[in-house]
C-alpha cells in the first residue's frame, strides 16, 4: 500500500548538497560519520525525511567518491535552522567547506510499502524543462511518473519537484535492494545511483 500526497504544502522544501571527494578518499570515514551521527536527526523537528547518500568510485558506474545527503523538509524555516542557525550544516562546513545546496519545490511525494530501515539504494534524476515545453504538462507528467515509481516493489519513497531558478525537475526514489533498482532501470537509465547508509524519517505523513 502506498501513501500519496497530491497537494503538498507550499512551505515544504527539498535540498541536496553533493560533496565530491578525492578518488583516493577513504569512504569508510563517511560510513563511520553516518554510523555515529546519523541518528541525531531521527527525531528532528521539521524534517520529513533525510537519506544519507554516498557514491563510491567504481561502484554502480560512479566515477567519483561523493557524500550527498538528500532532504525533504516540512517547511523552509526548519531548513533554514539547519543551514544557517548552527544546528547541523555548520558541521558540514567545518569538515568539508561550504558546498552548493541544490533546492527544489516538491510537487509530488509518495510513500511506498518498504520501511525506511530497509533502504539501501537511491536514484536521482535531474532533467531540464525545455523552453518550448509547457510547464503544466511537464509537471503533470512528472507527478504521474512519481506515482508510478512508488508502486514498484521495494520502493520506500518516490518524490518529484521543480527548481524554478534553473527550470529543472528532480525525481528521487529510495529503494530496498538492487533488484528493485534494476526494475526501475535507474530512472530510465538517466539517473544517478547512490548507496544509502541511513534514513532519518522522524515525521510520518498521511
């Protein structure tokens, strides 16, 4: 059974900050970081979901090592508290410098039947909306795809959003196993595959 939210409150915000690391970087450092610190956001007020995503050079076709957490915030104020009020992101800045934070306005999000504790993979697909494509049609098709993704076996969360500063759409899916990933064909072979080390999902939604 999936749980769908068709009309998302406009205050919600999606963000991700990919941090690309040297190819010889020991990714066990990131794994240990998530193992020891990841649970601190398990009960974070204002957070709907955070997936602790990594890429490792040579794994699932990745050419890079990368730490790339992905967030769905219940409201922009909670995201602001995290980013610039010294309640989380300051640790990232201290350890890695200040990365660019990509943001999207969520359009559709659907919880699948797979629990957060079972998630091991995620796929992200960012695509431009061409200038000659109608926005209403493009976003409507995005919402339809997201709902279809959520119905696949092994899916925990499917989400779609829009970045109006670049006119790009985002699709993000968290999954239990690689066989579920294969079924999604890495979001039509255009997505970026991540390993998910932990999922914080402190607030359930209807």
